[in-house]
């Protein structure tokens, strides 16, 4: 653990306490102390770049957004992997067939063709809202990096039916992110490691959901939150305390990272 050079963090349920809707002062202190000690810190999230760039009052060394589809830092774009136009149009048709509205995420904004209870609740988890966009059709012609939709497990196959390169990346049982099938947080992590010239053996990641599985497979030191999914804990190198218990702070302290 002494050779860790970069740490990747999921946001919701990892840095961000979903119950209190806050990031603790100890977590912010942890991020600052990691950087002060020469360890790079990186966000790896399903959120878009417009929602993370200056998050928590901390400037990260890199940002993996849209579950790995768009990665950047202060120097520019590290990796860009939008959904294909044909797949975007197919997903819009698919969701329409099962009466699910969708929200399209471009690099700069989000546009929805409607809102249902699941989609609204999905955005509210992160402290945001969503409304129907009058220019949805125009946005659908642009580069789309991620599509958000309500969707239970039984609906997931229908959401990506007849697409060529799209998959579901889900961390909640009522809604999903849809991203390129050849993408995901794992590919984003690999691109950031390549960018900085850091080996996976010197990389650590903290996460809590099943959309973090690929991220853990891309580093040698995947640390699951105590509040994390059982699937993630099974492949993790270790498990730290819950986000509500400042688990990351105590883990980093105990292992000499801060």
C-alpha cells in the first residue's frame, strides 16, 4: 500500500453519504491530504462533467464521468467514447415502447423527453432535478455519452434491444445508465492510468455499487465500502467502513496513505 500513486473514487455512496446528502469534513480532509502527499485523486462516476468539475470544493487530478465515457482534467480531454447515433435513436425507440422517458447526456447538458417517478428519483438521489426539454430532438442529434432511464431489472434487456454497442451500467434497482458496451469505468480507469503512466499495481479505487465492478478489475487495490454491494465486496481486495462512518478516512489513515 505504500506505493499507491493514484486513488479513484466513486461519488454516490462512497464520497457522498446518500442519507445525509453530504460529504463529511473528514472526507474532504482525506482528499486534501492525499494530494498533499503526492497521491493523485480521481473521480469515477456516472455523473456528467457539469456536475463534478468543482465538486466538494476539491479540484481532482482527473475526472472519469458518464461511467467512463468521457474522461478529462484541467489539461483537456483524456478519453471520449460517445454512444453511436444509431444506438441513441434505437434506445429512444426502445424506451418509448415500454413507456419510459429518457434523459440524454451530452458533454455540456442533459435533455429529457419526459419524466417519470423513477427517472426523477434517480436525479434527486444526487440532489438534482430533471424536466422535459423542448429541444430534446435537437439534442438527440449531438454526441451523447450516456442515457439515463427508469428501469427495473426485468426491463433492462428491452432498454438496449437491437443496439450494436450499448450496455446497462446500474447501481440502483429502479433506474439505469446506458453507456457504450466497449466502455465502462474500467476502461476509463485504464485510460487515466495510461495518461499518467501509472501501473495498476500502484492504483487504488473506492466504490460501493455494481457499476464499480469494472473499476475494481482495472486496479490491483479495489476497496469496497462497508455499505457496498455484496457483488463488489466479493472481488474487492479489502473492505473499509461505511461512508457514514468515514470509512475511507480511517482506511487511508490506518494504511499510511495520509
